[in-house]
C-alpha cells in the first residue's frame, strides 16, 4: 500500500519537509523577537546562522528528493518555488540580525515592537497555510489566510510610512537615520518574504481546487 501511494504521488515526505522549513522560518522570527525584546543579553549571530543552515539543508533535501522521485504529489516547480520562498525568510532574518548587532550601540530608544508584532502574525500564517497544503481541500480557508497575509503586508507598509515620516522630521542624527531606515526596510522585507511564500501556497491550492 505504501509503495502504491508513493507511485501515485501520495508520498508525504515533501509535505513533511515543507512544513519543517516553515517551522524553521518561524523559529528565525522567534529568535529575532528575542534579540529585539531582551536587551540585557549580549547578542550573537550563532543561533540565526544555525537556523538558516538547517533550513538550507531542508531546501537541499527537497531538491534531492525531487531528483529521486518519479511522481510527486504537487508539480515539481511548485514544490521547488515554495521551498525557496520559505528559505528566504530565515535568510533575511539573519541579515537583519547581522545589521542590528553591528549597529546596536546606535539604536538606543528605537522601538521595533510594532513591526515585530506584524511579522510574528505573518509568519504564523505561513506555517498554517503550509500545514494545510497536504490536504489541498481548504480553498475558503486558504483564501481567508491569504487575504490576512496581504492585510499584514499593507499594515507593514502603512507603519513604514509613519516611521519614515518621523525619521525625516529633522530631529534625528543623519547617521542614525540611515542605520534605522535600513533596519526598518529589512524588517519589512521579511514580511514581504512571508507574503511571497503565502502567495505560492495559495496558487498551488487554486490549481487543485
């Protein structure tokens, strides 16, 4: 029976790997939250690097399994596209952490909590969407979650405008403006990565609806 399921494309290994990648992506955001919320610890990049490397290994494993598997449960291009979209989340989170740690002395009083709140909701939605993907039946739920994802992106864009308005008010040191602006943009980019992954999942579900 298991062999027949694999031959017919019902092998769950790709769903298992994609879900594991989504969880790693969420883990990178959780690390980022710890970095931003606990200012008493001396921050390091090691945890971010390890999370990104583990997710990269999952991405590589997906590529290897695609080469070995004759029939796949989803189109190969879709599996690969989603795999790379998920990997970009921890990769971008690591880039943010690098910049944050490097410039930490210049960031006293900078509040990232509003962006972080949006990001945590966005990546949690990605995990939910990927977990539902193996059933490919919940189109209405996927529509709702995809709409929520785009709502988060819109909220991040509006927040970015408010933050930029303050940065350009003339009351901040020019070097601090450059540093903070770059960090704001990188945080927003992580939300965009979540949106991209959600879009891929939604398009896959549409194909099978």
